[in-house]
């Protein structure tokens, strides 16, 4: 597999890995979401199990999960995250991954521009209400 840029997780992972509860605490992803991520194929590898069948998460697993969180926070859909997970499991897909992330970057930039526009409208409302609260008249409200 090629080098992936993933967020760092500030937690010590013992050789036997972390339990699902500990992984949840370390990544901020609920236990149910971790199970869901595994079920729908978002994780790079099958989560290792201890002799009792309980999931054990390694540092690489936690870093990948943190990357998924970052992608979700940028508005990437679960379906798109599944595509990138699948591409990331296969050698020689760097060009496809590049194209995929370039398209996602464009969507993020468009969303940021919409958000900036909405923030300006909110700022105008705040200014209007501030003026009204101070007894000033404002013709923009």
C-alpha cells in the first residue's frame, strides 16, 4: 500500500490493540458507528479480533478512522468514503484517488463559498439587531 496522509491520534496503543470502547474514546466515533464502518467496508482491513472474538484496533486502524472523520466533516458521503476505501486497498489506483480528491476539494471549496456568503448575511442581521437593541434605527432590517 502507498503512503497515506492521515491525522495523528494522541493515544498509546498496546501491542494487543485497543478495545472498541477505547477506540471510540480515542477517535470520537461511537461504538455503533465503528461497527457500521466495518460492516459497510469503510475500514481498510478487517478489524482484528482477540481470542474471545472482540475487536482490537491498532494505530493504523485509528489513523484511518480519524481520516474518515475528517472526510465526513468536509461533507463527504459514506458512499464516497466507501469508494476511497476500496481504491486505497488496491495498488496502482493513485491517479483515481487523485481525481477523486480533486473533485471532492472542488465541492468543499464551493461549500466554503456558500458558507462565507451565509456568514455575511448573519453578520448583517447581527448588526441590525445590535443597532435595534441599542435604540438605533437601521434601514437594512
